C-alpha cells in the first residue's frame, strides 16, 4: 500500500498518533519551519484522503474555538506502511 506521503504529512501524522491536536499544537510538536497556511493545506488534503478527521472544540474564551485533528484508522495504516518503507530505504524513522 503506497500513498506517497510527503515528509510534512509524515510529521503531521506522527504527531497525531499520540493525541488529537489543533493546528498550532501540531506546529509546536513537529518543530518544523513551515507556515501555518501550509500546515492547514496539508491537513485539508489529508482530511479529503481520509487520513485525518477534524472537529470543533468547545472553547469559548477570547481566542475562539479551535479545530482539532485526529488520525483515522486509514491514516494510521498509511503512516505505518510508509514508515516501514522509509526505514530500510533511507534510515528514516518516525516515532
């Protein structure tokens, strides 16, 4: 099963494997120098592919509601499959 995930998508899915997160949390977790807009474009694309799901949080404070993302079963399978292909090819490992 090969879905040709980008490195950015791999990093995002890796972060979401541990917990559901909102966009800025994901940026902090992956410690990557990407623009917030680029992150959200990747998240939207992965949602269309069925790799992640999103939902709105219940926050009512000054910052407004946050959109949270979680990895789906398909996303987890694709992540593991891609990770297993990358390890022997490039020595790359995503936790």
